[in-house]
């Protein structure tokens, strides 16, 4: 299997452990990644507030790069998959796509509408036979209770995320947790925003949101949260101490990105997955899992 790979900004900057774990898992299971090193940030839904045409141009450019390679596009970020999918929907309009392609032409790029953005989580659950993945599980995480944390963009809007054709995507994190042998902990905040989008404009509310979700999952018995979004990972892990102070309670819940979870169950060394780089200590979690 071969994919054009857009790692997103966070995994190549503030949280490189997510990039590291993705490469480790891809190599282990035989996925070949061709990184789009010249691709631009999706705009995270922020550029569109001021210039939606610019944001669509940036994302059409990335999709065109994948098309040029004749490869599907793999994202590891919920925000990226959401913004890429929204752009793809808008670019289904031929006149609008033609306008965008005029901007891409100087680079020799043109987007025809065939490139499909896919999240690593979906690829694992849809492109591999269940038996083949089960065969790769070397260290089942049967002692762990894990809370899914979807964040915003990988669940909505459903119309652009292929839910009609792939309804199981609504419960993809639960399926991944089941795959690795752990127990799913459900809680109200699992499909809500982590607070990252308002971190710089209203930090108190942002931290309250993050702390509330973490605290709720912790109270339900979760040993960690699992997320497909580096932005959620960054906010829930790096900001957790500040969130604890804002909501005035103890929080100590590790946050795992999806390839870290899968990699652990496949027997990859925790350091190879970047679990030694987290802000919230992962050693108690790893000890409970038998590492």
C-alpha cells in the first residue's frame, strides 16, 4: 500500500512524537508513505474566516500533488482530514475548480477531483483485512481502559466525510480500541471540541473545556484518552496541568495519538513511538500495559 502523506503542522512542529509514531507504524505494517514536503497548512478552518478562496487554493494544491503521484492522500490529523474533505466538496463545482486551477497552473499543478483524503485511522480499519491486523497485535492492551476523543473535524459534517458509504467511521475509535484488546470508556465529552480553536482568544474557556473532558474520562475510569487529532493531543496533553489549575482538580491522564496506540499493541518500543516525549507522564500507563 502506498499513500501520499501529509503529516500536518503539529506533528512536524510542536508534537513530533506523532510524526515519529506514524512512520514507525507505517513501516511495521507495510505502508509506503511519500511525504508531501512542499504542501502547505490546511488553514485549520481559520484562513477561511478571512479568505476562503485562499484556503481552498492551498488545499486544492495539496490534493493536486497527490493526484500528480496517482496516490490517495493520507492525513493523520482530524482537522486536516476535515478541511481537505470540505475543500474537495467545494471543488466539485467545475467553474470554481477551474478558477482554482488557474492559480495552480504556474506550478504545473491541476486538480481534477479524483484525489480522496483519508485518515490513517480509516485506512487501518478499511484497507486491511481484520484478520491481518489481528495477526500483527503482539501485545494486547487488555489491562487498559481507554476513552475515545474524536474532536471536531473527523465526525462532522458527515456529508463530506464519507459516512453514508462508511457508516462505521462514526465509531472508528471504539473499533480501534477493540482491535488492540482494550476496554472502551464512554463519556459525554468524547465527541466535543477540546478547546484548542479558542486557546489564544479565550484561554480560560479553552482550558475549562479540555479539563472538563479529561476529568470526566478520568472519573469514568479511563487510563488514557485516544485521539486521531494532533491538535487535540497537543491541547489535552501539553495544556493539562494548566487545565487542572483552572478547574481546580487533579488531572493526570495520558493522551495517545492513534498510531501510538496501534504501535504499542503491535509490540513497538514506547520510545520508538515517542511516548517518552509526552507532558503527562506515560510511565504508569505503560507499566499497567506490561511494558
